[in-house]
C-alpha cells in the first residue's frame, strides 16, 4: 500500500491515496532528468527565466486552489496559506528577474599574465526531498534557483501532501518547462537512496529532521554527491533589559504560534532579562490567549490543527514530561476533546535541562520562557543547544545588539525582528540545523560548478 495520502488533519479522515512509483518508473524518471539536462543546460538563460516568470504568474492565478489544498492536507489556516503562495511566487519572480545578473562571469584579479574568470554553470540532475510544513515555499527556494541555473529536478514531496505535489508539477508543466526538467516523484526511501548512489544524479537537497538529514548526508558523502541539508531549529528569542517589551511581544507571539508552531525558524525559546520578565510574561500570555483554535478554512482563524495526530501527540508528550518534572504551565497544555490534530497555544516556564522540552525541538504551538540575570547569561543559554538556525535579539542598545550578534552560534540573526524569509537573503544554519544555504545568490551557488576559465 502506498504511503502517499491526503489525510484531513481536522478530522483524521483519509481523503485520497496515491501509488508509489515502481522501481522501473523511478529509474525512468532519473533517466528523463539526466536526458533533459543535456538540452536545458544550454538553453539561453532568458528562456529559462521566462519559464520561472510564468511559474510565478501561475502561483498568483491559482492562489485560491493552491491555498485550499494546503489547508486540506496540512491544516494551515487559509490566510497563512495564501501568504505562503504569494511568497513562493516572489521567489520564482526574483530568480527570473535577477537571473542574468546572478549568472554573470566573475573576472579575477590575477597576478600573472592573461585573463581568468569564474563561470557559474549547472552540474546536472538533482533530487529534492521536501517537507509538509511549508509545502510550496520550501519547494520554490530549491527549485527556482536550480532551474534558472540549468539543473534538472526530481522532487520527492512529503507523503502527506501529494495533491500539492501534483499541483506544483502542473505549475511547472503549464509554465512551459520541457519534459524531464521538473518531475514529481512519489518515491520510497529505498528509491531515493538508489538515486543518490546513481552516477546520473549530481546532488541532493533535503529539508527535514536531523535524523533524515544524517541518513541523507551519509549517503551523499559515500557517493561523493553535493548535499544541502536544512534541518531543525530551536531558535532563541532574546529580550534584553533595554528592549521595548511591547514590540518584543508583538513579534514573539506570531513568531511562535504562526503555522501552529510548525516552523524550523519559529521562536521556540524566549530568553528574557529578569528586569523585564514580569512585563514580558504577562503580556506574552495575554497575547497568546487570543490565538484560539479554529477551523483552518475560516479566514479569521490563526491557529488551526497541527498537520497530524502523531505530531500533536508528540508535542503533548513533551509538554507532559516538562510538567511532570516541575515546569509551570501558564496557558494551554491540554489536548482538547474531539477529532483532529488540534493543540492549544501553550506557554511554559521553569523548563530545566532534565526535561525533553529543554533539548528537543518543540514542533508545535508551545513556547518556553526562560528568565536570565544578564546579557551574558542570555547568550550562554541561547547557545546551549544542538541547533543553530535563526535567532532574534530585542534591544534598543546598538552596542549590545552587536555584542550579542557576534556571540550567537546561529546562521541568522534578527535584530528587533524575527527571521522572515525573503528571496534575496540567504537562509540556513550551523550545528545540527544543517549544511549549506538557500535563497539569494548563495542558494544559486550551492549546486553550481564554479568553473575557472584561464586565458593567456
């Protein structure tokens, strides 16, 4: 039986099932991607950009359809789903518009005679392994730069959003991408492993868990394939003594509870200076209380269900472990009655290293608040994590902001803002949060051959 299925997270009902590829179909897909690369790599960049422009147009034209599929398959509130479709369109538009400039040859200032330049060229067929939590955006940030560059794509989407996977494939097809340039594949884990081992495949990009990243990273290393791994996060949100507390709360609450807390860059750990602790705690809990659960198809809903009952049960177990070991629940913390994968906005404090919630990523609508006595203590606590993706620093002291920025072990820092993705800014982390960068020029370079051309 295929594992690819649409399950309505508001009820737990299986709506549709889709068949996994046979091994013969999987091999044929890789062969088609390899064959298509021969022509796509030498297609003029303006023609490749034109396809991306059309993909961006189709995202906007089909916004309602795409958003409704997202709400159906992973429970994202419809207003947030529409926002994701718009963001995805902007990524395709960025690479379509900036493509020629991003691919211009770089002249080198060399000591010897003659001339040298670096040319940015594609490397071949790639496989992308994408997650369910941002089902269009995560695909866009991998696909757009690589199709512009001239690579071809096999895309294995998450097993619980197959209709969205097919909708993305339809966008690329209807935008005029040639046969084999972009293919959706309902592949098994064994088939993906076979792709990575195959000499026709040149790279793999995965967005997912640390466990999945470790497996894929080992396979890629074994077979000498380039890999980009965007994994988990437990982002710190530092509220320092000079912070504007109201501004911090206004950013922290949606930064934690948007997408039901199912985001790698969600602000999961609020690290608050003792001098502003009482005001922040009271204001944060009051604001979080307004994020009530609702039907995700209702435009007024901000907190829909989590993507699955299994995910909901995992976050509930992490909270229960913390409470059993002495953490304080200020809001939420109880699985509601009824069907579906709902979990309320939850606020904890008093979380210690003996609790799962201290070390593990909380991939759901649960915020952990920590009180600290100094800026250096805030830095130490922020860095006391296996993860190193994003962060936020709230302070009105520029010198303090610079001091903290230089000492955080993360890939991204927001000063008086949370990290929000934009097409022209790099995205990625350090430590177990992954390897490599996506978006902007940096994302374009990950699966590129930076070819030296030396002329005397």
